[in-house]
C-alpha cells in the first residue's frame, strides 16, 4: 500500500534524488524546456514550482532559500531575473508536461516539461484577423483605373536586357579521321 507516500523515490537514494532534482531544475530554468521521463517530470514539477513562486519576491532571503535547493548561481540569477519577472502575475501552474511517446531502448514514457510563459510557438502566433466584409459597392473611380493602366503600359514598354547567347563549343578532332 502507498499510505502517506507523497514522494516518488525514482529508485534512488535520498541524496541522489536531491542532486537529480537540483540538476534537472537548473536545466529547466536555464533552457526553459527539457526532455525526460514522465515520472521524473512529475517529480520535478513538485520540486521547481515552489521555487518559481519564491522567485516572485526578489529578496536576499528568498534568493538564499532558492540557492539552497538549486546550488548554481547562474540558475538562481536566471530564475530571479527572467522567470520570476515573467510569471509575476500568474497564480501558479508554471510548468507544462507534454507527452512525446516512448523511449526506444526500454519503452519508458517520455515527455517534455517546459515553462509555460516561455513557449514562443503558442504566444507569438498572431490572432487571426477578422475577414473583411464583402461590399457590393463599386471598387473605385475611373481615375484610379486609368492610372493603373498607364503604369502597366510603361512597364511593358521598357526593354528587358537579354542574355547574350553562348558560342557553340568547338568540336574535338579525332585522330582516326586524319
């Protein structure tokens, strides 16, 4: 039975699991998305989301608390400088897990875990502009049509430089014909 078992041990000792989670959290913060197994991603989500919540409040105490978990200056700096600022208004749910299939060697379920606010493909897609309403009016006056006709005629009259033709190759003489 799994009464009271809140932590997935991932088949590792306590120190190994803490080091694994710290390294994976640093990679996630620095690269904004990583590929891993589903079990590790779910364990990582419970590890890194409280750290991201702490990064919203940029104080010395919160930086030291986060550094105790991550143990990398660059990751802590990136967390407070980039991630914490971007997720300041989000009330939670900073990570997204997308399943990608199974691993070829051992058939383990693989996934991609990413920070939600840093997915460029979802955020940068422009909203579809509303379709223009078809009108039943006339398209324009005669002046615009005649102006367009004169520009087309001028474009047709300008000569286009032709490519010079290449001279034919000289035939090789056969020794047998002489």
